[in-house]
C-alpha cells in the first residue's frame, strides 16, 4: 500500500516488519481493488494474584480490513479499517498486575488493569507514489490512525501476536496506535524509510464508543531499515502534548528503538522475535524507561510457544493520597505461554491456550502486592478469521 515492495513488509499503521513475515489474512479481489481481512475474538479467564489482584472473564476482539487499488500509472490508493468490541468488557477493562494508564471514569487512573480499546481503532486512507528504482513517497491520514512512533503495535507484532495480554510497556511503546487525528508523510527506498507525523497527543478518553475531535498538536519522526529479508530496525522520537487526561499540564518526549527478527522454518513453521526500548521524558516530571523482549515460535501450523520479558519504571501505581504516590518502582515480569490451533475451514481456526507470569519488584511494594514470583495466569479460547496457514 505504501511502496513498491511486498505486502509482508507492512505492519500496523505505516510501520515495517521483516519482509519474510507471513501474511496471516484472507486475500480478496474486486475489480481493480485488492484487499485482505483478518480478525479474532478471544474469551479469556484472567487470574491476577496478590492483594491487588483480581479475577475476571472477558472477551477481547479485533477485525481489520485493508484494500488498495492503482491510481494512474504510478499511484496507489489505500484504505484501512479496524474495529473492536472491547468496550463491551466495561470501561475498567481487565485485571493486569502493574498495568497503568488512561482512566475508566475521567477522574481516577486505571491501576493494575488494562483499559479496553475503542470501537474504532483505525479509519485511515493513504496514497503512495512510485518514484522508480524502488523509491516511493506516501501520505497517510487517519481518524483514528497510528502516527510514526514506536515499533509495530503489540497486537500486530508476530512475536506477540498470540499473547492475550497487553505488555506492561504498552504506554511506552505503542499507546499512540489509536490517535484521534494523524497525518504522516514519508519517503522510502528498497531498504530504508524516513517518515514524520503530526497528530493528537491526548490519549483516547473513557468514552470508548464515540469518535473524538481531531487535533494536530504533537509530532514524531521515525526511521526504518530492513537490511535483510529477516530483519527490521526502527528508531523514533516524538513530542506528545498533554497525553494524559488526568495530567493536562504534563507533556512527554518519547524515544524508542527496536529490532524485529523473523525466520521462516519450513512448512507450517516460523520464529519471530522483537527487542525494544523506550524512554518517556515527562515535562515536568521524571524520566521513565521500559525494555521488552518477546519471541514466538510456531510449528506444524498448530503449535505455538511464546514468551515475553519486560522491565518497566512505574511511577503511577498509587493514588495521590498514598505517600508512595511520587515514587518510581522498577518492575520485572516474565511470561510464558502455549497455544494449540485447530483449523475449522481454510479461513477460520480455533485456538486454545494459556500463559503464566512471574514478577520481581522492590521490597517496598511487597505489602501491597505480596511476595514476588509466580503471581498470575490466563487461559483462553480464540476464534481466528483469516488464512493463518504458513504453508
């Protein structure tokens, strides 16, 4: 959609991934239009242990359609739409230890819970122009959309695709993947790309069903380099104006770097890994860092094992009435999961899986979270739509 290269390179928004990545979607054609569709719905039971943990059954979901067609001799028009019924799980989302960000009621921040996504996750249009010799220029606009900041969004990264948990570093790496107003311009060659965005810095509010007023008050720049078919490197920085509804006078400079590696392992098998770092410089406020490493290996087109390791500087675990409110705590988390996928038709598959997570954190948090170690697990059943065969 955005340049003269294979569609396997394109990930969420305008992000890149390795060219060897499989395209896990159902393709379709209608006249000059070429498109693909994919989606899933996952019934999850989450058990988050310790004094601040909780149990909950919920459904998370996503459906995406993309289509493009040629315009003239060198142009290409693209359309992207992505929806979610996550708002049905309620404004408080689902329990997830040490997760912070956004609000359920416009007054209190969600702590130890992951917020639901909005109904409209992406409604975007793009135009790319082939400049010859593998070069292209493009424009992308979304309401909502995803600016050029950070690695591909966690729900689209192959290395974390089947993990039902959002990363603890979601608000470090990809909280801007639903941005109510974004415009991006970029230039690419056969192996590298540079792009810049103007977008709305404020994160989505607690009203998950509506369309919010767009605004272009923030900026970002990002570079990708794909030196081989199996590797994609990314670096980006951006200024977010007043991203937090509950801290309207606080701005943020966010800087990220990531490497994604993908290796096809033969029929029905693939191995994907992402390593990423992000830094949030709050203005005014502290500097917070987050690290992430995740990997997923799939074989026989049915079995998947995935793992994620995180290290986050958390500064919002307590409300204003707690003496620890301003303290920064470094939290470590390791998760390991397994999934069995069973084909129903060519385009529909059932999946059954589970994961467990262990944590390590400072002694000052133990009166609130209990002893560190294994503390949470999830079990789930998922329906996937889209051709996920790697053959």
